[in-house]
C-alpha cells in the first residue's frame, strides 16, 4: 500500500499542524515498515524528519493559471496546491490513500480515499479567526471533509464540535490524541536554570506562559489573575513571563495589546514578554514556579501537555479540550474569573508540597501517549480505510 501525504504544513514546522505532521511522519517511519509513503509539498519543507527508504519526498510546484493570482496570491497558490496539484500527484504515484494532516482535504479526490486530520473547527466557532479568504475557501473544505473516508481528530471535545458543525457521522471520526512535541525533558541543572533566567531577565520566582499571543489565549485574563496573586503575596520580585514577540501586540484585533492593562493593575514592571528559543523552553519550565494557561479555546492543548512533560506545575483553564489533556494532573479553573485563577496561582506559589505533587502527576500524565502510539493508531486506520490486512 502507498499513502500520499500532504506535507505543505512542514513549511511552518513550529505551527500546530506542522509539529503534528513532523512528529507523525517521524514515528510512522519507525513503526510502519510495510506501507510506502509518498510525501508531497509545493516547496521544499523547512524541516524534514528522519525517515526510512520506504518514504519518498517530492516537491511538486503548483501552476496557478495566469490572472488567478492577483491579491492574496499565496493563498490562491495554496488552494490550487491542496485542491489540484496534491491529488494529481497522489494519482500519479498510484496511491491507495491520501492523508491531509490539517483541515484542507481536496474536494475532488480523484477516486482516492482521503483521511483528513481536523485539529479543531476554530474558524466556525470563533468569528475573529474567520478571515475573508477562509470564509470562501472554508465552504470548499467543509464539503470535502464530509466526503472524506475518515477524519482523525485529537480530542473528544473536537470530535463533538466536528459532528455538530460539519455533520460528519460519529463512526467516521476517530480520536487519536497527540503526544508532547518539541524537546520535552526535565531540566534540574542549577547552572542551566540560572543561565536561562539571566538570558530572559527573570528572577528566582516567575509564572510562565507559552502558547501564543492571539486573542483566544486570554492573556488579559491571565494578567488579571497574576495581578490578583501578586498583590495578595506582596512579593515585589514575582514575575510573569509570556513567551512571544511583543511586536505583534496591537497589530490587529487578533493580537490584543494587554500592556496598558498591566499598568492599570500595577504590575507593568513585573511582566516580561519576549520571543523564546525552542531549545530554552524545557529549562524555562524547570525554572518557573508554575505554568499558567488561561486559553478559552483549544482543540487539544499541546502547551500544557508539554509543560507537564517538562516537569512544570500547571494551572490551566477548564475550557474546551483542556480538561481532557490536563485531567487531575493540574489545577483547572475558570479562565473568565481572575480572582479564582489568581487564587489557584497563589496556592501553587505558596505551597512547595502542592507544586511537587503537581509536577509528579503532570510528568506521569504526559507519558500516557507517545508519538509511536499515535503513528500505530494512524497506520491502523489507513489499513482499515483501504481494507489492507496487517500482520
């Protein structure tokens, strides 16, 4: 059996879909020695995982008809790739199945069964994330998703939303939960922790947030919670570190600027926002007093899972799929109530026993799923869709 895999999202390997595709392909190469994989992309991927000789990588440039590019050229090119060039490449490769690892399956699949991974239906739930381009193209991919042979999603919450918004039957949707990505590991080396604090201008005690600066991450709510804990503790050295590029703040409604609110709360000097190198994230988790995540919408929630995998004590929103990810390994609170969220932060910051308990529980929970398990479940689904027997 040959599977054609759409690797367009590997152009952005740090995005959710890019990380998913990278780790899935790497693990499929380890656990599936039977299937042939033809990996297609319109341009060379920025990051390519190690794969065996049963994987072939091919760049298939997309030809956009003259006069069809105009404004939004990159989006038009992407649509022509997803809807035309990729399924055509899959047919030339005589693929038995196509896998699109993000929400953009082809409407005309050229009689090749399609598996699509839908991480969430955020544009259908949150109008702010529904760009004009997506509104037009979204109708195409919604119809295509209904025609897919199978849908993979990453949580029961996402499955329920897919059933509701796309009217896809339950028996065609399979939940395959993700595993930690990046470089999850526990860093306890004192010199390394001191060095990472120095690099980012942090003191001995800080609350860490990693996961994005966009509106659904609810950083205003997190800021209010931090301010409540800060003023209750009367600790002038306590800091909140938000990972991300502050140049984005206020650039659009998608990236609200919370800095004036920090001044209102009297914590402007105790909040740091800066880009973070990927290799520093485990050490930041190790150095932090706790990880705080107040997001109001997640199809899954890799950020808190990876925080737990790095040994952080987690205080997390109780919304969307986050309770499935965190479970009893973290403190789940209402992200719309800064006082309640702040009280949870206060508990963790003032109780070494609670912090150590959360760290131990988080580590154990983060090890429940590995990417090799994700790959086995995915390749088993391929076999079911194509009717291929597995030994």
